[in-house]
C-alpha cells in the first residue's frame, strides 16, 4: 500500500489551507508551527497540554519506559519467510525457510539494525507513525536498503510528502502507522503534571532549612548580631568535634520537624511512575513502580511473556505487518519477529523443554543446542 493510498484511507482530502490545523497527520500545529516549536510558545495541541519529546524524556519513568520498549524490540531479529512447499515440491504449503536479505540485517548501511529499529519504535511510542525511505533496490527492483526519517524531516502538504523540502515518490516511502496517536498526544496532560512535580521537588531540594534553632530563653538579655554570629560559630564548631551539647540558662535549642518524604513529594511522584506504566502499557515492575498488589511468584520467562503481550506487541505487530505488505515483500512472503530466543528460560528449562520437543519431533538436538548458545555437535 502506497503513501497516497494510506493517506486516503486515513482521512478524506484536506485542502492545503487547512492542513496545518491537524497536528497529528500533517505534522504542524497552531499558526503552522511544528508541534515542538508550538509547545515552546505555550500553544496547545488538541485537548491536551503540548509537551515535546525532549521534555517527556526528562521524566525518569518515561525515559526508562522508552528504553525498555525500544531497547528490547531492537534486539529481536526481523525475519522474512517465503512460501513453503509440500512433499512433492509444490509451493503453497505455508511459510517456508527464512529469506536472507540485507533489508533484515543492515537496511541502513550508515548504522546498525538495532539503532534503526529502536528509533522506529521510538516514533511509534511518541507519535502516530514512523517514516522510512527506500534508498536502494535489488536487481528485481525490491527494496534492499532504507533509512528511518526523523519527524522533523517529513512534511505532508495535502497529499504530497516532502523530505527535507524535496517532494518524494510514493513508491520510495514507507509509513508505519501506530495503534494510537502516541504518548505526546494522548498523555500530554499527565506528563505535564509529572514535569511540574519533578520541578517542585527540585525547588524544595534547594531549600536551606536549618536542622535546629538556637533561641533565647524568655527574660534573657538580647544579643547583638555580632554576638549571635559568635554563638552560632561556636555551636557549629562544637558539633563538628563533639556529639554532646551543653546549653546555659539563657539559650534553648529546638529541632526542626523536617519530613523529607513530604518535601520531595515521594507519594505523588511514585504515583506518577505508576501512571507512566499505565500510559505505556508496561507492567509496573518494569519501571520499578510501587504497587498495592500482593507479591506473586513469577519467572523471567513469564515476565518477558507479560511484557511481550502487554506492551511490545503493540509496536511489533504494526512494524511486521507494514513490512509484509506488497511494496516491500514479494507475493507470498511475510515478515515477523523471532522471539524464540528471547522467551527462552535458563539452561535447565531449555534442556527440559528441548528433550520434550525432540521426543515430539518438533526440534532436533542441534536446534536445542543452538538455543543453549552452542554449535552443532561435531
């Protein structure tokens, strides 16, 4: 499916004069400004407070959530399988063996596959879509290399797509649509509140609050400023050398009731971390968020499965399905993610499940050895 067709399916034609009012599809906002520029001037995007990606990434929970999602998916292999064959060698028996193409090992010659995938997923986390541009084709005219386009390089005007100000051919662009409008649109208000909490905690951290107060007992003669300074200096010098203090009849000492948790807004910020986990569809423990749920036993495999089902699949499915479409893959071919090694448990689990798979005829011994990180038996 080409870009023009995708735009037509997404929404009806919009006149160029009004295109700039739609920040989600057209990449512009109030006054024709880019959303991040508009946010710097206090504009609002839709019904939520505008917040830029840079601002969102300064929230620790968002940064960790982004890295958990993008970092995990970036490590998973992309595979393409062609049509399988039946016992007589006729095609059409489902997907067969992997198809080796540079497109799934290093599609961008200037960087690694992990880097490219991480930033594609990053776009889907924060924005409605990600953009790729085909930079090379094989002898059969199928895409052989592509580059990920950062959002600031792409501009859509009407039904024309421009990259760095240059109009692009429809066949050379791949737009990957996410399953929602992205974190910056849907969660702008919540993220802006978290930023305010973090800013308030930083301000309170700078407060110069004394640990105690020396004061004159009622009826004691007043002291001059010089005498007060001398008394405080003597007190601090004594505290540096002694743990026991002595007060005369004229001076008293009161401690200051300092609640560090309240000053640092610990409860509110912990709630904010759990809120980010909800917004990013992550298990709370993935962000080290405090929860009221009882502790339950879980293994690393079950935790990974939960992460895959709850969060990662929301980004993996759109990418795999878009790259399986007919402008990227040959007819009958499909792209998917290989999660087998990632969902593999420890060595004992692999050996136990591998023995069962060998008995059932699903795997052979060399395939089980490969899951253990070992080569074929010599």
